[in-house]
C-alpha cells in the first residue's frame, strides 16, 4: 500500500501492516499500529492507529520510523497534539490558499465524518470537519474550502426540519462560493438530494452531495475520492443539485447524478448510488476531467433562494399481497394530507375482496387527502390505463406519478403540500416537472445502470 | 415479420401490416386488420385483429389472402367460430401427443391469459387456458400439457389464501407430471414464487412460474417464449421453484431464477424479473438448451408435500426520513404477530428525537411481535453491528435478515409464524436458510445483474 521512500523504510525495518510502530520527529512521538495507506492520501504519510482508537496521518519527512519495543498500550506521548479528538498541529493538515476558487463544504454527519469507537466496536459520528480533510491534501491544489457545520446527525434520523435548515445554509453559502458540497450519511442521502432539488429555486451554481460508504479508517474508504470529485463538480459549469459518489467498485471515477433520480441501491458497495430511469449527469475524475452524459443547466448569475415550506404530514405506503388498506385509514385519521403508494406493476393496488384498497383510497381522497402512486419496481413508468385494475385506482382518486421514484415522490409531496392548500393545485404540481423528477422518454440504457 | 410463402403473398397483394385483409378458406372467412406475426407463432399463420377487438391466428394453408374492399367494420362472418370469446374450432389449436412427457400447467390469471377489452381500452383477464396456447404450436413438439385452473385473479389481488390453494394444486400435479408450470400475473409473481418456495417441501421436480409483461395481442408479447422456456425447465433435472422470464430485451433466452431471490424491477420491460443478491439458476433457450449458472438440486424421487400453514397478521413497513413509528403501534394494536421493516443502509431506523422508532419497536417486541429488518436498498447485506444506531435497533429486538429481500422476508415471516407460536423459535427459523433466501457470500456480479 505504501510506496516510495516509506515502503523502503518499512521493508528495511521488517515492518508490516498491523505492526506496532514508533514514529519520532523533532519534538514529536507517535506510537500505534501501522494501518494501510488510505487511497489518495499524502504519499509521505503513514497512518497510525493510536491506542485511543484514533487514526492519525503522520508526515514522515525527517522522521525516524521503527518497530516499537513496548507491548503496553502506547498513549499519545505529546498530549498537546490532541484536544477533544481534534487535530491541532503536527499532523498533515490541509492548508487552503485563499486565492484559489472558493467552495463551501457543509457537513451534517454520517460515515464520511465518522470513525470507529473502539469502546463499543461501532462507528460513531465524532470527527471534526477539519479532521475529515486531514488526509486529502490534494484538495488544496485546486480549491479553497470554507467549512460549515449547521448540525450533526446520522442520516437515518434526518427529518424535513434538517432539510429546511440545510437548504437555507446552502443558499447562504452559494452567495459567496463557486459551489457547495454537502457531506452527509449515505442511508438517506437520496432523500436529502431530492429535498434540496425542490427547495433550491433559481439555482445558478452546483450543489453536490457527498458521502462515504466505508469509514475513513478502512483501506477501502471512498470518502476522499468522492470529496475530491465533489469539489471538481462544485467548480464545474453544471448548475444542478446532485449526488457525487463512486461510479464503479474501483477508485477510478465518480458519477454525478440528478438529485431526484438517484437511489442507494446497495447496503455497502462504494458504487451503491445509481441513477434510476435516468443517466448520470456526468462522469467525474479526481484529476478534474468531466464527461457529461446529458444536457445540464449551465452556471449562471442566478441567485438561489431557499423555498422550504414543507408539510410533514405525508407518508409512503407499500402495497403487496395481503396488505391491509387499514393503513390508509390510520394515516387519514392522524390528519395526514398526502400519501405515496408504492403500487405494483403499471400502477395497481389490490382490488379484490376484503383486501381491496379502493374503498380506503376513496374515503381518504374524499376527505381531501392527496393519494399518489409510484412504482414499487423502482424502474419504469406507471401506466394505469393498461389494466382495468389500474383504471379503478385512478377512479378512486390516485394520481399516478409517471416514472418518479417513490422516495422522490414522498419528498415532493411534502414540498408541494407545503405550498398550497388546494388539492387540485397540488395534483397539478405533482405532475409538473420541477427538478427533472419526471422524464418524458424512458431510455433503454437507464435500467439497472 | 412474416416469412416464407405468406410474405410472398402479402408482397404480391401489396398488403402491409395494419391493412384490412380477407382470408378465405373452405367454409371459413376472416376479415380484419393484419397484425405483426407473434414471435414463435406458427409460421403459416397470419394474425388478424377482428373488429370485435379479438386477435386470431389463421393457418393460411389452402387459404386465399386478399385486401378487403369493405370499409365498414367486418364482424366475424361465421359466428359459430366464436362463442363467449373462446376459440372453438378452425383456428390453430395446439394438439398434444399423450406419449410425450407430461407437464402440468396451472393457470391463475394475469396478462399471460389476458387480452384487450376494446370497450374499455383496458386489459381484462378473459382468455381460456386453451386459448393462451393457440399460438404456441411448438409446445406440442416436446411436451404434453395438462391444464388446470384452480382460480383466476389479477396478481395484485393475490393473498396468502391463493398461495395455499396453489401450493396444494402444484403438489397434486407433481404426482403425475414431470414438472409444473404456473402462469400468473407479473405484478406479484415474485411473492408467489417465494410462497411456493417455502410451502413446497421435499421437492423432487421443477416448479416454474411464468408470466407475460405484454399482452398476447401485442407484437412484442413475451408470453409464448416464456412458456416454451418454462416447459423446457419443467422437463429439466432442476428440482427447484423459480421464475422463468425473458433474460434480455430480445427474444433470445430466458432466465430461470430462484423463487426467493427474484424481484420485478421494471414496470413494463420483458426482462423485468432480475435476481437480487444471486445469479440466475440457469439460462434457458426455446430450443431446449440449458446453461446452468450455479448448482441446483437434482430431480429425484422425492414426493413434494404442500406445507401451507400461514399467519396472515404480518406486514411490511418502510422506514424513511420523517417516517412515523406510530405505524408499528397501529399494527401491534391490530394483533399483528410479525413485521418486516425496510431499514436504511446496513440496518438502521430513525433513532433520534420524536421520530425515533426505538420505543415503538421495543413496545411491540415486548408484546411478542416479531420485528425483522430487511434492506430497503434491496441489494447487499445488513450488518447492524457497524453503526451504533444499528446496534440500538438490535437491542430493541429487531432481527436483521442478512441479504434476504424484503418481499421474501414478508412471505417467510407469515409462513414461519404459521408454524410456531414461540417467538424464539420463529427468530431461529427466520435466520435458517430454507429455500436459498439467505446467501452466505455476496458475489460482486449479483449487483444490478
């Protein structure tokens, strides 16, 4: 994993990954287990896991590296180097040149700013934004980053209130930066991407959401490349909200995908974020090459506004064999104003016998609840006219949302109902394309892309 | 589309697809619009759309084909040919040779036995099983089909009661046939495939589920090839329950995919049924070639039994930003015994603030509800140990189901709870591999395959 001079030293000292080593520099001393080098890290850095479970990158220029002879846990010898888990000095800290184009980075939590808590063995969100960057010196070559941290939360616990706060922070940062990067947990990254797509009006600059599927203390961490590519997008001419994550399992390039047409499709792979019913907007390489895959709105002087009104009384419901329509009554009874049904096939719900959903749908729509349909297959387009059963659900009041993803439909429904009290107006808005959430034509190559 | 002698006649008569034509045979007369030939149809057949909206295939041997001179709707001249929409005689009807190996075909409804109702424009389930086969004379070359029709229903309205009836019918037919084909609507075909996978014990022969994404009056109908390949599987040495549908958009081959590891991933494509976290069991060509892609249990003398006990009080619930845990209380209050949560990422649910799901999960599990977790990403494996939030959901009682599909997990949960009153036993059963629903290792090539 290590190359050049460091690898020579390690060889000479018979040091292997996992060995306890000692790195001594003028006035500094680090002891701990040698970790694999993180991809795209500084080539002159060794990564050491200290006994407090904290990984540090140490620039080895002018340092002496040797096998440690102590067996007992080596604590950090120079306490002043660390304070509340923050990197203070002596480590490879990225220094930005203010004359370079400025990009704002808004951190919100998630794996990309997490590390292993060696007490519990789990991963917790502890890292400071500065720490996240310590191992990515390449960023300083082409960008000056400004870091903001409006809140920290693991993404499965995000709510519309976080989206609103975030949209406002993004609009604020766009005023004085070339583009904005949002770092975020991957679990619900696609929901937030959809929320920002609807909430940011008159966008004239790029807004890039970036996460990591693997934590930074793993050799296979993807956070660094995603961030570097994200910064390339933030400086590009693409005025769009999208997710920038690994395009393949290799560390070759990332894909920048439209915020309303993307979904986490794998629990752990680095290339988990895939476009659905769409192509990526662009392929992005860490060195700055960008290959557009479709037409993207150009950067302009337009000043983005955060338009964040949101109705939180919305829900997603699955339909499936034996599913109980009582769930609709449950939400309607709780005063919900909008529901997205994940419907089967071309837009059906059970229509037969005691399991028929039609009555509950009719009752809800009669009360003014807006009931929409999206495809549980994820890929493809609804067409409720094909089967009598689809037509029955239309007659009961379901608005079928073309090829919109269920998750995007949910976010959009909350946003739309935050903007109007009229169900008719809301129906019209749900079928209006605001942020690329509905595509006119389905391209063959967008299936399982 | 037409070849050989028919294409010569069409050329000579200047007849194009869509023209109104007249086919006269001894004592018979058909008038209507010339449709494209259905793939794998009898090569000597023209397909004519009659004015009653009904497509018929007419064997043109000894027939006179000409352009029709009438403009007015041509009804069927020989009324006795049709009765209640059923094919009576004179059409190409498949005749089976009883000396050929016998396969049972159990029809249940769905597109494969549907056709357009020209009054409403929608597709309804009207076709008789015999009719379904009228255009697939190739079947008679290698198989003798016995047709059963225990019930007819569009698949979105199926329930566990249908699965039970079907499992019993399959077990019955397996006693005297080489294999069983089940034709079925595609909307919930994968649920039924999972149900039969669990309900059929000691399987020694193939059980093949087949559907059609396009109705038979469309040139692009896939039903015929799926059925032919399904019959090939039914005669094969693979003793497994699986779905046999188009492998690609072309009519080249089908894939036979394990019943617990398959999902409808597109609303309309013919190759919509894809393996998830698994490879297909085999590729199957209409001419009978079978290329296995993994080890499949071999045909044996084992006699299948239908083990159909099922608890219907089970549900699938999505978790997502802003989702209300009240839904768990709702089901627990209705006496539900099992819930499958579609969890985010590696197995998380919202854990923070008023939206936290932990309390409701704990309350339900405390009452004896079995709460399981499956991945809403569909692909990949849960690993709740990685994040503190995942560990919290485990502590609240969630049983994380490895790489099991949410839909499969739902069916399995109903089946497991139908077999035991003990929650501990049910937990153990949920994590036991009965029908390939859990794979030990995740293969890279199974992502978006």
